[in-house]
C-alpha cells in the first residue's frame, strides 16, 4: 500500500484500515504508527495467544480464548502445561494462573488501534508473531493448518513470516518510552497487558499484583478497561458481559473477523469512543483501572505551577551531614510537600 500521508496527519480515514504486519514490513509500519501518535495518542489493544488446554483422545489441544486450535501435543509430553482458570475464583487465584500461563507461552497476535479525545479512530495494526509455539516440534499439524486457514489463519505463514519477539521489542520499546501514548484502552485486558509487558522485556510476570501494577505504570503509563467502566454505566449489566455483547448494546458494528487482534482492538476503540459519548464516567472511576486488578495503573500527572521568578526568595544554604568511614561524604536534604509529605534526597 502506497504511503499517502506525511508526518502530521490531518483527519482520520473514513475507512478504517487494518494493516497486517509481518517481519518484512515491521520497521515501516512502526514508523507510520509513530507518525500518527501525536494526533491519536490513545491506543486500544487486543492480543491473541495460546490459551486453554483441552483433553481429547489422549492429546492436549491448545486453544485461544476464542476457541481456535493452534497446535496439539500428546498429554504425556507436557503434563499440566497450562492452567485452566475457573469462573469465580479469587483475584489472587486468577493472577496465579495468569502468571503461570503467560510465563510459559508467547503472544500470537497483537492488535493496536489509535484514537484521540475527540472520538476519532485512526488506523489499526495487526502484528503477527512467529515465536508463540516454542515447544511444539511442528509434526502432524496438517489438519490443524487446514482448520486455521478456514478461520483466516495461515499456520505456516506465521512460522515463516511472523515477527521475532526481540525485533519487535527493539523497535517498539522506544515508542513506549517517547511519552506520546496518553493511555491504553483494553476490554477485560489483564492478559493483554501481561503479554504487552512481556513484549517490553519483562521476562517473567511479577509475583505480586502490586508489583505488576507498578511495572505497568512505569512502562505504559495509564491503562483503562472498558469492562471496568461498564460498572458505572446504566444498562451495561454491571460489566457482566463480553465485548461482542457490549458492542451490540451500544450499536457499534464490527469491522473484520472476531477474535483476530486487529479487529478486536478496532472494536475496542470504537466502543470506547461510543461510551465516552453516551456516558459521563468520572475520570477517577475510569482511568487507571484494569478489570480484576485491585491496584491502579495510572501515570503521575505533575501539577504545573507558574511562579514569578522575581517573587522567589533564594533557598537556605544546604547543611552537609557527613558519613565518616571508608565511604565518600554524602549530603541529605529533607523536603516537605503538601502532596507528597516529607521526602529525603541523598546525594
């Protein structure tokens, strides 16, 4: 597709483009995404990944949450490889299963759709990865390959042309650190954010949920979850619904195939803009919450105060406190703030 826009895109496209990304066009597509971010700094995310293990005919089949077969292995080759998470478990049990699964499997697809505060939705990117299956020997998968092709997946193309995880990390991490992304939007996105963190060089998911939230806040900034927002919107079943049901209630039409990361991220972005138009959910109830996570993921927004330099008085001289011994001397400053209380700086 010919590149027809410059570094300062104006209006969003009338037709949402789902741009498929493989190893051979990864660099180009991330450049385009980065050009769009200043005007569309809200990123809706969806991931596809190997999920539930199903015992059948003495074999264990790995499925996505959507029910698509990815590959099969004999049960005795990898006993207990994945954990099934029953409905209604505690937050701690859910997180324990999440850690177990995410630490052992890699992502299959990542969908990113850009939007802005005015309700405009721009482009969608669907990144396809090749390293999701790092234990299968790829034998006896011809029937699975046919099944995936019927669903729109090409199993062998993923292995041949898919993106190497380290290549994506190298190119995408600077974009995350640029400060251009204002917030991430998910729907029931605990697994989505976990796999995104893994893409950003988090080798193992943290043991505690508090550390998980702190890590996500450090790398991503603010995360908002539509399933959590539904709790504060009349007529949205207190959040007890899926993305398909939510889109139907809001009369939002899907573009593309369900349970593919690009289409799901685009639907998430469209639903988010519709919810903002229809419901006035206070910022303190929608920003920084990930459904199922008791800790907020919200970037710190510093308070900017303009001070007349002529009215400022010089600070008192700093009194040194020396530490005697074999170490060089260091200085301690004690600061006081209404927002943060007392803090100590060591220099």
